[in-house]
């Protein structure tokens, strides 16, 4: 596929999203499309299991769904001590959705873009987690929840007090505030950039491997893909666990 | 690499997904899991209870057996005692009977001896009478000498 502009062109082509609009009001159609499709896949699977759930001997699909549910539930129980109807389903959604995003990385880099170019779509970036918008959408949503729960549990005054009076006491108020704000802001940024960076770099390496001579590619892409299986699960897991941890921190009243 | 409106679209999708999961996916599944957990623990408890019951029943059965054994031993001992008593009793009666018989025989013997003595005396007295008759060459009048005769026979006795 190294046709226009050599290898640089190939790389840039693969990393350019399919977009409409301009300025801030640009929409990355591929990101929106694939994440929506993957989200629908997730919802469809779990909903179909939930509809015919049985307390007796579970089938294959239910077994898998239960495994996921129990896994997430265990994570939540380990870190979060309290009652919340939101955190566990949130964790499940994040884990599955991010995992499905990342899994798109394992598809051959050219497969979908060739198909789409045959249909007249020039640019296509199939892995939603290589789009900063996608990862930031998640982490900012989580950030909003953190702020929401901080205020809900501790009250506006309590939250303000935590921001200004810790860790060094009321006499160091401006410094405390600065520290706390940085700490809070760092949460969504690190969440989003960690996922984005890992997957972007992973995808980039797949693209670079795809530039090599054909006989070399399997020897490199195969081990990298296997390694990547670990990474995509790990990144999804990290995102979920950190979300749970941040939210349980928001629930903690000092 | 720019942040743009895609972010907002993604956030909306995410919110919808979380809402849906919270509403329709998580509750039924976690409920089923809890229920199964309960079922399993109940089953385990029941199994344990059953085991306990069996142990108790076994103990009871052993007790019954022991009791029955003791009772039978008791009965046997009683029977033996009774048998001994019966034997003893029969021995006693036999002894008594034997003694009676011996007594009877003794008295009979006595009687016979008496009779024999009597006979002998009679014979001796008649013999003596005859001898005296011959000596006297005369007939002895039995009626006349009745006193002498009876005196003599009594002396012979």
C-alpha cells in the first residue's frame, strides 16, 4: 500500500481519521462508527444473556458473561467499600468497551482500509483507542463522575475543604489548592494518555511491520500480535481498575 | 491528533452504554449469580445436615443394638437361673421320694420280719408242744394248758 508518498505517506494515511467538518466541530466518523458498533456488540451480547439468564446450569454465553461480571464485581469489591449501583456496571462497560476497541488493533492493518477504499472512503482508522477523542471522552466522563461523587458525598463545603486544607493544613491554602487541582486534573489526563499512547504505539508498530518485505512480516507481526493480546487486555483492565479506584477515593470522606 | 467534537459524540455514546448496562445488563446477571450462590450454599448446608443426621441415626442404631444385646443377655441369664431352679427342685423332690420309698421298704421289711418271727414262734411252739407231747406220751390239752403254752411261746419270741 506504499503508493502515494512512500512509506511516510502510508503511515500518515493509516493514522489519518475519516473526518467531516472543520475546526472544533470536526467529527471523526470512523472513531464514532466503530466505537458505536463495538458498543452495540457489547450491549447485544450481555443483553441477550441477561434476557435468558438462569440460576441453574449456565450455557456457554452465560458462563462467559458471568465470568466477566464476577471478575469486575470482585475488582469493585476489592477496592470500593460502600454502596453504589453505578460503579460496577460502569467498570464492566469500560472494560468491555475498551477491550473491544483495542481488539480492533489485532485486525490486519490494511484489511478494513482496503475494503473501505474500495467503497470510496479514502481514510479509515479502525482502532478507536488510537483516537485521543475516544480515550479522553472516557476519562473526562470518569472525571465528571469523580467531581460529582466528591461533591455528593462530601458536600460542596467538604470537597472545597479537601481541596484547600490537605495535605498541609489551612495555612498553606493556595499551595494545597494548586497541588490538589494538579492531582485531580492528572487523573483524566493520565487515564486517557496511557491508553492512547499504548495503542497508538502498538498500531504504529503494526504499520511499520506492514512496510517490511512480505516474507519478513509474519515473523514480526505474529509475536507482536501475541504480545499485543496481553497489552489490550491489560490496558482495558488498567482503565477499569483506575476508574474504580478514583471513584472509591471520591467516596472516601476524611 | 486534535481534540474536537468527536469527544462529545463519544461521551454521549459512553453515557448511553453505561446507562444501558446499569439498567438492563448488570442487575439481572448479578441477581442470578447471587441466587445461584445462595442455592449452592443452601445445598451444601443441606448436605452437611444430612451427614449429621446419618451420624445421629448410626449412633441411635448402635445404641438400640447395645440395648437389645443387653436385654437378650438378661433373658438368657434369667432362663438359666430358672432352669437351675427347676433342676434343684426336681432333685429335692427326687430325694424326698427316695427317702419315702426307703422308709416304706424298711417298714415292709420290719413287718415281714415280724411276721417271720411270729411264724417261727408258732412253729417253734408247736414243735415244742409236739416234743412235749411225745415226752409225756400223752396228749396235752390245749385248752387246759393254754396258759403254760402261751407263756412258753412268749418266752420263745
